[in-house]
């Protein structure tokens, strides 16, 4: 029960900042509200595999995006496409609290609707970052290979990483 508020290397902090900036640029291009906050559930705390980069202070786990827990769920693509025209009128620079859209009188949080898009953009930005070592999560699972100098992609979810993004740097 040690807090995730632990020291990490400067490279984790600067890389994460760059990755979030890139993900948000792409989200805004597609009229999707940006990532305003993430929840880091693990840094050097917690239980990890024996040689985990967490213990070297080079890894973090992100388990929430804008308050939404990362998990296997999917909001209808067709509904999202219809909502985009309504979302273009919202000013996301002023995006402080939750916006709700009502579909057939049921309130849906914009954060809930676009969690999967944000997750995809964030993992893609991590994938493209020059200092990424590991990028494990529900959508992508890649690890840097020292022999080839490239990221190797796995076609399966790394066990234990279906509900968060594990991000480590090199």
C-alpha cells in the first residue's frame, strides 16, 4: 500500500509530457476532447516482475484517463461519429469539468465516450516516441529490442496489462 507518488527518472517525466502533447494534438485534430489528467497507479511502488523497469524508476502505469478507468469497453463507433458534429462547438481549452451528452435521455460523459480514442492516441504517441522501451496496454504491446534497435509488437495482451498502460523509457 505504498503510494505511486514516488520519484522516477527525469526522462520518464519529460517523455510522458511529450507523449501527452502529441496525443492531444492528434485528438484535437479529430474533434476529440483532449487528455487533461491521467492517474498513475504505479511508479517504483507496487509488485512487479523481478527485473521490472519500475524498480529502476524508469516505468509508470497509467490506469485512468480523465477519471475513466482503462478497461475493455467500447462506445459505439457510429454514435461517436454522429456526436462529433455536436462536439465541434465545445471549447476544449475550457475543458475543466465533465461534459455530458444525452442520448435518448440517458447521460453519457464525454470522457466515457472517448476513453477508447484517447487510449489509442496515447498508446500510438508512446509507440512513436524515441525513448520508449515498453508500451503495454489493452491496444498495443511493444518492447524495444536492443539487437534490432526497433520496437517489437506482440499480437497478444501482456498478462496483467489489460486495464492500464505500462510505459517505460530507455
